[in-house]
C-alpha cells in the first residue's frame, strides 16, 4: 500500500506542476452485471448446495482529484459497500437465504481526455478489503478467506465539465468473485470474475 500511495503522489505532483487541477466529492450506486445463476458452477464434496440468489445494489462515496484538462490523470479514494444474497440448501432442510455484506476501499487510477462536454477515462483500480459480515457463519464448517488487495480495471465517461457532473462506468476484475468461500475445507468454484456497472454524481469543490 505504501508503494501505491507513493506512486499516486508522484503522478499527482508531475501533473500538478504543469496543469490545472480540481478536487471534489462523489457518490453513487453500483450493481453486478453477472447473472446469479452463472456465478457458481460447482463445489467440492460437501453436504451444502450453495448458490447466488440475488445481487443487490451497492453504494459508494469518496473523493477525487483531477490533474489536467484536455488530457488528465484522476486518482480517487472510494468507500464501497456491497451485499450478496446466497441460497443454501442442505440435504436435511429446505433452502434458506443468507446475506453477506462487505466493504472495500476502491482506488481507481484513471487516465482520460476531454471531448466537448464529455470526459472519457479508464485505468486500473485496486480493491483494499476493509471488513465483512456474513450470515453464512450460521452454518458449521463455513470459512472466509478474503484477500487483502485485489485488482481490476474501470472504463467509462463523465457527462458535464462544470462543478456538477455525472459518471457511468464499467468495471472488470482479475479475481473471481467469492473465491473466499469454503465449507468444511471444500472450496466453491466460481465461473468468472465479477463485473459491475456504476453510476454516480461528482461535485467539484475546487475547480
């Protein structure tokens, strides 16, 4: 993490030395675009049948800085909270729904360019795990093994170049969703990496 923040600081200083900058706050919502039935494709030798029931909307808010105008660099720090409902079926009981909540600090590092009222941007994003709370712990044998840091990418556009603007982004990830879940030591197999669609509003405090 120290090396990451050092790199962000170095890029910010390089852009700030020769370009205008703005600082602001942002907030919005996100949702995964994968179908629930396509996420889990199998499990180990376990008495539990685990599947994704519903993917909930998540919330996000944070701060951003933008260095440059026509061509710009935009680092962000975003608190991201999400929730997933899992359906669990045992051989001796009916299927039940259990939810799992988790929070991350997202760190997008975006490069982009301005074209009229639009800004196009894209780049890597780090997901730093903060905390989680899962009702799956109600079952014996459940274990959670969250990775502290994972990586993905974002691409999208901003509509508006004034103090208030709106974002729409697509996010892909390099780590499979839910690879932290095991029951009695048996790891569940997930078919693909999670993808999210995000919308939000930006308010420039310094411009």
